[in-house]
């Protein structure tokens, strides 16, 4: 019998600025809507994905509302989500995260899956989630609902993304066994900082390129200018003169944070982009040779956003903090594309017979 044409429709929970959705679209899925409580996500999500944005806390979203978004053409429905990872992140080392309400959002994701029963489920989060009860409960729920589930810790650089970003990626299907496509890049072919941003015009700290509003670097005071000038690619603050050291560097507790105020290395991938990646004091976010932190454009490139991706409503004043948050919180577009391609290949393998 002739196979029925597959129509895959997706709803992106915790959609942010739309990195995951954009990648899913590039792989052939139809993204219907995205949900996020952050109002600043509305413009980039809708402008780039041409899909509906629903501003809401996921715990307030009714299953019936989402179910009605899927069209009669869909024979494969996908619920995708990247619940806020702050409660599980290694960047909150030492903090008591048991009172953080965000970790409960995975239970809300589970609720929506149970009620809607989509054919495919996918989730991306930090590797640290794996050791928490909420994740074990999530897995048990999926298996109880008859999903075949696979998950793995992925280093994004192995899929052509120019940053060492490790993420837990989960796929679940009611059609049969499902897994991510094979890795596409070996260490010899990793995309480096130079390959990613080496072509961009030079700018100074606090300067904006006249042809690209996002190619702007944070201002640095005279002390931080001296610090970045004495920072070596791949080096640490131990390369500085004594008078440039911060008080924390002189304490045992601060000696392990060697990447703070560090420079990237041209011939290596970038470090993980965060919401504060535009500041040299927040990690190894110094440009390899220019005396500044990376620009918002460079951060967006490391997250594999295309140059024409629109983050800012032209009628609104640009906020480095807001755009930095949107970029740093995003699922890299390329990772979204890898997830989408994995879903498409899986659905083609288990195509519904007419």
C-alpha cells in the first residue's frame, strides 16, 4: 500500500526566542505555536517562526487549548520543551535549589503530555537534570504512557555547533524506538571560534558596528581594560599583575574559577554561551585578540542563529541585557535542527500506512 504523506506539527513549550522552533522548522516540521512567560520572546519568536506566541506560565496552560492548535492535517503531533534549567545548572553550585519553583515545571510538561498524548515528545536540558527525582518521575510517566524513550548527554560541538555546550536531549515516541541521528563532527572537524566569528569586523569595547546593531561590545572601565590586555587566549587571571587581581582570586574559594575574565582561543570551540556571555567577568567570554568581551552578534553566531534572525522590535530601545538573555537561554538552532531531523527520519521509518 502507498504510504500516507506525513504531516508533522509541533508546539514548543518554554520556547524562548525560538531557537529550537527555528531548527525544527529548518528540518521540515510545522511549528504551530510557542509558549513562554517572558514577554520579550514574543517578537523574535513570531517574526522568525511565523507561528503564534502564547505568553503564559506553563502551569496555567490548559491541555484543551494546546490540543486545539493541532490541525486536522497532522498525523504526527510533537510536544517539545526546554524547561528552565536554572534549578539544575552547575552555575548554581552550593545554592539550595529545593525551593526553586522552576523545577516543578517538568511536572507541568508531563501533565500536558499525559492529557494530549502526542505521538512524539522531545526535551532539552542541562546534564545535571539527570540526577534529580523530577527527571526520574518524568521518565516513569512517559514509559507508563507507552512511549519508547531514549536520552543522552550531547556535546553540541559534535553536531557542528561552535561551542562546547553539553545538554541532555530526550526523545520519546509512541511509534517505536527513537534516537538522535549520528554525530556529524569529529574533533578534527569541530567548528572553531575563528571559523565562526573570524570574519567579523573589529570593534573596540563599548563600540557598535555601524552596519550591524548586534555587533556591539560592552563597555569596560580602565581596570578591566588592563585585565583583558593582560589576558592570554586560554589563560587565566594568574597571568595578570598582582594589582589587577580581585579579592576573590586571593581566596581558596575563588581559585577554581580560572575561566572568569578569560579569553577564548581561535582554534578551539567557544565555551557554553550563557545569559551573561557579553561580559568578561562572567566566564571565558573575552575575544581571542581584541581587548573586549564578545559581542551580541558573536554570541548569536555561537548559538547558530543566522544573521537575519530578528531579536529586537525596531520600535523598542535595544537592551543588551535582554538580548543577551534571549541568546543565552536559547536552544542552539543547529541542535533544534538535529532534533527535528531525528524526528523526521524516525517518522519516515514508522510511516503510517494508508
